[in-house]
C-alpha cells in the first residue's frame, strides 16, 4: 500500500432545508462580498432568490457577473478574476453543476495567485493559496463538490483543450446538497451525471495488481448502488431518497476515500475530454461510449479485477475461463448502458473514423505526457484503437 495522508476539508451539508444555511455558513467563514457564479439557466430563478435572501439576511453583499458559466473556459475565468479585483470580492459561491463549480474554483484560485492558468494546469505549479470558495450543488455526477480538481478549457489557443487543474487549495470550504433540487432535471442529464460518477470509481477500481480488498469492495459497492439507483430514478424521477442516494454516491465516487493507498488511472476521462470539448455532449454520455471500449482493450492487463467486476458488480456467473467471464461482464455493462438510454458508440455523437487520430493526439495533449492513464499508459495509436472499438 502506498503511504498517504488523508484530509478532506470540505463540509458536506445534505438535506431538504440545507439551502437556508448558505448565508450563515459564508458568514462563519469570514465572507462579506460574495460573488455568485452560475450558468444563467431559467431553472435557477427560484433557487437563486433563496440563496440571495439567505446571504443578504446575514448582512453580506451579493454580486454577480454579466457573463454566465456555461463552459469552464480560461477566458471566462480571467474575466472573473478581473471582476473579483474590481469589486473587492472575498468569497465565491458556485450554484450549479460541474461546469459552474469548476469555473468558480478556477476564479477563486487565480484571483489570489495571479499569472495564467496554463502556469498551473497539469501540476506544472502548485499553490496553497485560494480565495474562499463553496458550492450549492444542483446536479449530482461530477463530484466537484468534494474534489481538489477542476477541469478547465483553454479556449485562448487552437485547438481548445480541456486540462485538469489539480490543487488541494481549491477544495470547497462547504458544499450544500439538497437532493430535491435534482428531481426536475431531464432524465438524460440525470443518468449521464450518474454514469460520470460510476466512471470516477472505475478509474480508481482498475488499478493494477494492488490486491487491496477493502478499497476494491468499497468501489464495487458504490458502483452497484449507483447502477441500482439509476434504474430506480427512471421508475420514479421525483423520489427524494433515490435522488439523495445518487448524490451521495457521486460525492463518494470522487472523494479521495475510495483510493486511499492506491494508484488511479484516469485514461477514460482523458480519452473522453476532446470529444466532449468538440461536440458539447454531456460529459457522462461521452464517458458511456469510451468506458466499455477501454475495458475491451485493457481488461487482460487487470484480469482478476475484471473478473471481480463481472461477478460482483454485473452479477455475471463464472464462465469456463477468466477471460470469458471478464468479457461477459463487459457485455453486461454495455447492455446496462443501452438499457438506461445512454450512447455506446461514437457515431451516435457524430464522431466518425476520420477524426479518431486527431482526437487521440488531443487526448494525449490533455494528459501532458506521451500517454494517457497512470496505469493504462496508452499512447496515441492505442487511444486511436480504442476509438475504433467505440465507433
């Protein structure tokens, strides 16, 4: 087991009445002039009124930018930094899903560190400084509410590339989660978010010959629960408890808890990034295309874990060989995705074979190395081959 230290400073506040605590939580942490970052969606109208009131009732000032966070782009983040400096902002609150949360993290980080985000992405440079930042979560899936990562798009250069900003300092001070806020989300958005969470676990679960039973079984439980609740939410979209289970599953999936002492891969996410950046498809929907194809290409490298996944998560009976058991598990996994209506082929997203090599190069560029995946270590040709499987 790898040596580790474990500290997640984010306070998770989950419940039906949790929104009422926004203002007091900010005030307790010294906030005074609060910038609210959101995507401008009409669905936020009543929610934002509640958030505004909670903050102003504490005697704090609420500020908003004219520009809305529809993509976590460098250009918008830089405008946010300028806004913070011009308006003496001392606290940032994200109200929304992953895009909004990652945008707010980028603004909060760069506002006190200066320079350009390209100085910091891909672990090029680290800083322990960040403006206080928190979130109100309206969509479960990304797990950004608890992670020390933000996915940000360099739209200042061509082609636009999505990079990870890894900084422990950007973790939210608190994240408020009211599952009832997600009850009216479009079903496809709900299911894509849930599968994003499953993929966060997959990246940690297929971690080589670690032999770490505890971490593996925690991953299996979280994946099984999310898949079960994806089926349940289709049957009853407004059920609060099901929504709460999906939100808690997403938070656990991208917490550090499931990977304590283990390596993690992230090849699937790096291969997905250029496709989502170009098509603007839902992140989780693109992951649903790439994950099974990656499994089919790589399962022999981690065959014992692939067998565990097939038997323990997908409920497949043991076949006459481990290889056949693993493949049966992958088949069952892909069948599940088709059952819940998520895409499983790149052609469904409008990506044809003539784009595969360029996409593969951009995936590797996103990783900032000669390969994607800390365990898979897939080069451009191998990524292209996986796209071929997914076509």
